[in-house]
């Protein structure tokens, strides 16, 4: 399911963007959920929101915490959330560039800009989908939502942030496969082997210290001493590229 947030302190524009998204997604995406927020502070009040949404539409000009500050907070989690800035003004392009916003659209151009923006986003998302034959059947996963994969007793267990009906939250998907094979499949998507039993999505790593990886969910995973320096070096390189 595609998860989208719309954050704007003006109800008129919140509802307008939501309506345009519903019209577009009704034709282009089978499952989606749209949540609206009246401020940046309301959005950030739930920590899960930093990584929960695939797409976030942010009004730049909001009281207390504006769209730029909200986007910066999202990016501190190394999230690949698609950020779209929406504003009545045209003088914030540099700030959008700093937080890697995919689009910067004006409020008087919403009717055409929203659909064009979503076309670009869905094309990019399709490139990040992988298919695995799990124990309960074949599933197509969005790679950014995979937290890590753990090898345990002849199978691998995917820790996945799901937003499908009846599965909202972090779920586990087991597969009878070697971790080496899973690693090869995910090699193009910023995954890091931190342990013989753990393959971690670097986009969800907040910190590496004391032979431990801290994920943005708060979970900690161990790093053996022999791997520690190499793991740190690869993560530092990833952060620099990010």
C-alpha cells in the first residue's frame, strides 16, 4: 500500500491536494492511504511518521515548525521518503535542493503539477521493488521498507515496515533461502552485511558505535569486532553519498 501524508496549515489546500491525489491514484495505484496534518509539529509528534510515509507533501510556510524544518527532520533518519514542497511562493528552491525534494510545486499549479509529480514518483518506486518467494507465498517488497534480514536455522527472516491492510507496522516474513543469496539480490539497494547473520538496510541506520548498529526504529543489532571498522567505513561512505 502506498502511504502518503499531506501537511498544510490551510484546510483548503490540505483537502485540495488530497482530492487531486485520490483522483490520480484511483486510476494509477490499487492500494493507497492518505493522511492529512495541519502542521509540521503535528506530523513530527509521532516518531514513526519520519519513516512511515512513501510520499510527503509539505507546505513550506507553516507556523512553529515549517516545511523545511519538517523535511530536515525526516532526512535525519536517512529516509528515502519522496518529499514534495508546496507553496504560494517561488523563492525556496535552494532549501528544497538541500533536503533532496523531488518536486517544488506552486499552489496555483496544483491541478497539473500533482499528477506530473506522482508520475515521476511511481516510476522511481517501481525500480525499488523486489519479489521474493516467502513461506506463505510470493510477495513484492519495496526495498526502502526492509529494515534488515536475519539468518536463522536454514531460513532468512525479513523485518519489514508494512502498511498493507491488516499488517500495519513492522512484520516478519520468513523465507527458506541463504543470506548470501538474499544479499546478492539486494546488493543494488544500499544493504550492508554487518554480521554473518544480519543484512541491514543502511537507510534505516541512525548510528554505529560500540560494536552496535542503532536503527531508526530503536532496535540494536550486533557487529563482530572483526567486521566493525569495515562496517563503519562503508556506512560513512554511504552517508557522504546520501
